[in-house]
């Protein structure tokens, strides 16, 4: 038996189309970030505590994290170190983009 066709209604003029600078929608993938969390810390090799979303490279926005695609595994110590002073962290370990 063939499945019924699903009728969808699409708003051709979404509210965002009227905004000068609409808020970007974040790509979220919990399964991928769980996998990143299971990897070793990119700085020391210990078990990562959570995925770090890149900061300072135009991927986020005001009150918005970068997409889940732009994450790297860090242990709690290195994650705190990065958020405390991003410039010093990158001088010590390299760019977030290269880690």
C-alpha cells in the first residue's frame, strides 16, 4: 500500500524575511556532540568533559553558540582555561580552528 501524501503549508514570507538582521538558527546535533565528548581532550589527552563550541571566529552571535558542527573535545581544566583567556590559551595550544 502506498502512503498518503503529506500536505504541507509553507509560509512564503516568514517573519525573518522582514527583519533587517534575523537571528541565525543554530544547527544542533546532540548525537554528534555526545560523540565529541567521548573523545580525548585535544590539549592533554584526558577524557573530555564536554564539547567546546568555537568562540571568536564568527560562528556564533549575540547570545548564540556556534553550530554543533564547530566543537572540539576539551577536559574541564582546559575548557575553563580557554574561557578565562582565549588569547593566552591560543598562544599556548594553538588556534581553536587547528585543534
